[in-house]
C-alpha cells in the first residue's frame, strides 16, 4: 500500500507498509519512515512491488502443482492378481491353473516327459478335474497377496516318485523347437533366479493372465533373457515353455 503526496519539483513522499514477524511468530504491520524520492525511484519501487507480487503468485502456483503431484501419485504397490471369482490370490493357498480357452488343454500338471526325473511343467490334454494345484510364494516377504509383475515361486502341491522339489524352474532349451522348457526342482545358482516367475495381466479379458520368467526383483542389476510361457505339444504331451505362443490362464482356488 502506498500513500503519495504531490509536491513541487515532482518530488513524492510515500509510506511503505511491511509485514514483519513478531515474537509470537505472527505477523504485524509496520510503517517505514517516510522518505523522499523522485519519479525514477518511484518507478523502481513500483517495479519491485510488481516483481514481489509475481514471485508470490509463482510461489502459490508451485505449491498447488506440488500438492497436485502428490495427490496424483499412483500407488507404489502393483495390483493384486485375481482368481476366477474375483478375489486376490493369497500367499500359501492352493490354486489350480486353467487355460483361459478350454480348447487349449486342461489344468496344469506334472509331466513325465521321458520316463525319468525331473518332471516337467505342463497341462492335461483335456479340460477336466485332473491336474495338481500350486502354491504361490512372493519374493517380497511383506506381501500377503500375489501381485502383478512381482517375482514369486510356484510350487506344485503334490507328492512324486522323484526325490526332489516340485517348484517350477527354468529348464533347458529344447534343441528342436528352440524353446526353453519349464521343469521342476531347485535352481543351483546363488540367487535361485531360475525358480522365480511373474504373473502378468493379459491384454484382454477379466481375471486373465500370463506367466512369464523375468526375475528382476531377485536381481535388479542382472540382464535376463525374459520370456512368456505358452503350450508346446511334444509326442502327445503338453509342455509349458517360453519363447513361443503365449497361453492365457486363469486361477481357480481349490475348494
């Protein structure tokens, strides 16, 4: 606020009002002593006050943008994976893995590929009640539900004649199809990266997903040859393998 008084020789007097903090951290109004100034000084004063007003406006805009950015920030936790009933998959609970399209075979199961161990991950040839359930265990110990695009272990809830784990593991590359097969057993590497998979939301359909191998939670600095799983028919048996067609799946909680 400025009070101007006209005087000869184009001399003006003004009182500048300023806000200063008092001892109670509040603001009180203080009037500065009058001083003389010519027109050039007055113009400088007006310019300074305009700049202060502009800075204040910019500060307000910045504050609004900062608050908006915080409010609009998405949740850091990925969406939970949902079963066929629309409920989140839970750690340690048994689920059947079914193809989203029934013509693409039956439930996931253990496959005896060549009459020896290890057993391979695959599907029943026909849709039906056969097949083994699996248990999902997230790599993140704090996760109690299974989340999209997060590393997890998948283990068949089954007993076999092979004296080994029924955990899914990235296996060898088939020389004929050049696709990497998914077998069972424990990875021998220090990080056990071969035992960690991911569930990724499919592009279409409700509660339909894909299973991929890309364990970047286990080793964020590693470079993996990631791949998504699909069916591979070999000698009348349906194997689960990477690097080819993709098999959309759904998860059915065991009753």
